[in-house]
C-alpha cells in the first residue's frame, strides 16, 4: 500500500513524496540524473571493456581466435585452471558448510573471533596471501626447509596454486550461508534431533533443502574467484609457462609477449565465465529471496 510522507524543502514549502513498497517517487529530474549516472558508470567500466575484449579477440578472424585458444600454452593454462577449480571448490564448499553450521548452531567462546578471521581474505591483498605461503613453505622458513629435505615442494607448482586459491576463496560459501542459517534458526533441526535423527540425516533432510540456493550462490562465487584469481597465484606459481600459468597468468604472458590476439582470446573465455557466473548468481539470489 502506498504511503505519503512530508518533507520541508529549503524554500519552506512542504513537498509530498509517495512511498510505494521499496520505491520512492522523487522528482523526474532527480530520477533521470541518477539513472544516467548509473548507466554511464556501468557503460564505461563494464560494458565498453567487454565489447573491447571481444572485438580485439576476433579482430584477426575466427581462425586466429581458435588458433590462439588452442595453442599449447593456452590449453595448458585452461587445463591447470580447471584442475585447481575441481580441487578447490569441493573443499571450500564442504568447509563453508561446516563453518556456517558451527557458527550458527553452537554457542562457544571465541565465535566472533572465528567469524572475523574467516573474512581475512577479504581484508588483505591476495598478493600478501601468496607471499605468506611462499615464505611459509619455501626455503625461507624452518618448515619450508624441512619440507624440502623430505622432497615435498609446496611452492612453484600446482600444489602451491591450490593452497593459494583455497586461501583466497574459502570465505565465499560460508559468507552466503551464515546469515541465511541465522535467519532460519534451529527449531527444525532441534525437532529432528529430538525425534532421533542423526546429525547427517538432519542436515540432508532439513538444513540442506533450506539453504540450497544460498549454497549454490556461494559455490558460483567461489568458482568465479578460483578461475579469475591473479594476485596470490602470481606470487606462488613461479610463472612457468606451460606448467604453472593459470588462465589469468597466461593472459599476462601473452600480453607481455605482444601476442594481443591470444591475450584477448583467452580473456574472452574468462569473460564468458564471468558473465555466466553473474547470470547464475542473479538466478540463485532470486530463488533464495523470493517468497515461499
């Protein structure tokens, strides 16, 4: 139902504004100005760069485009990126669910500290995260030297890339589930446990159906970040072409080597992944927030 509110303007006149749901009927010129600012910003920083990427990618023709993305270096980077994705996303999905369950279903001292630490990858530069693991697992530390003496190398290889990607992506699933599970409460789970269902059965029968869209939302965000991360992976990978270059690193290598078609062709693949991720993200967000 629409509601009217009064506001006093600078000239002393009282102007009525109509509130309809979550919308506010401002003067037409205000709506137009704000809308134009938003459209201009989105066009300059999102739409035009995407158009430029695809234009440059196909500038030399379809054959050159497919030759670029099927080169040994590009295929190696795609394979490595997908390998890291397949490893990282299931681990962080399981950890995110576990963290969200622990933070919302149990009471214990230090819970606020754990939630704060869970946001650490959002607070520091990914480059610093990658550097931490290089210093920790490389020959600069006692642990790193011991690992190397046991012929265990955790940096400048796929293992190091997986570790760095795990670090920068682990909060995404938990961050989507924690507020969702807090809002839903624990009454249904309590009833299930009282009636004799175990923890796993309660989770799969009660909790999971209630959080499935939020979970998928978090998985999409985690996947997109895993594919597109540059900072942490750049530090820990060693930039070995054909071995430790993920797609973002290979784009940089192509660009530094003045292989513009190859750089933009590989960038276009990542852009497609980003666009699809945003579409899925919007869909899951809609499914999660629409009334039952």
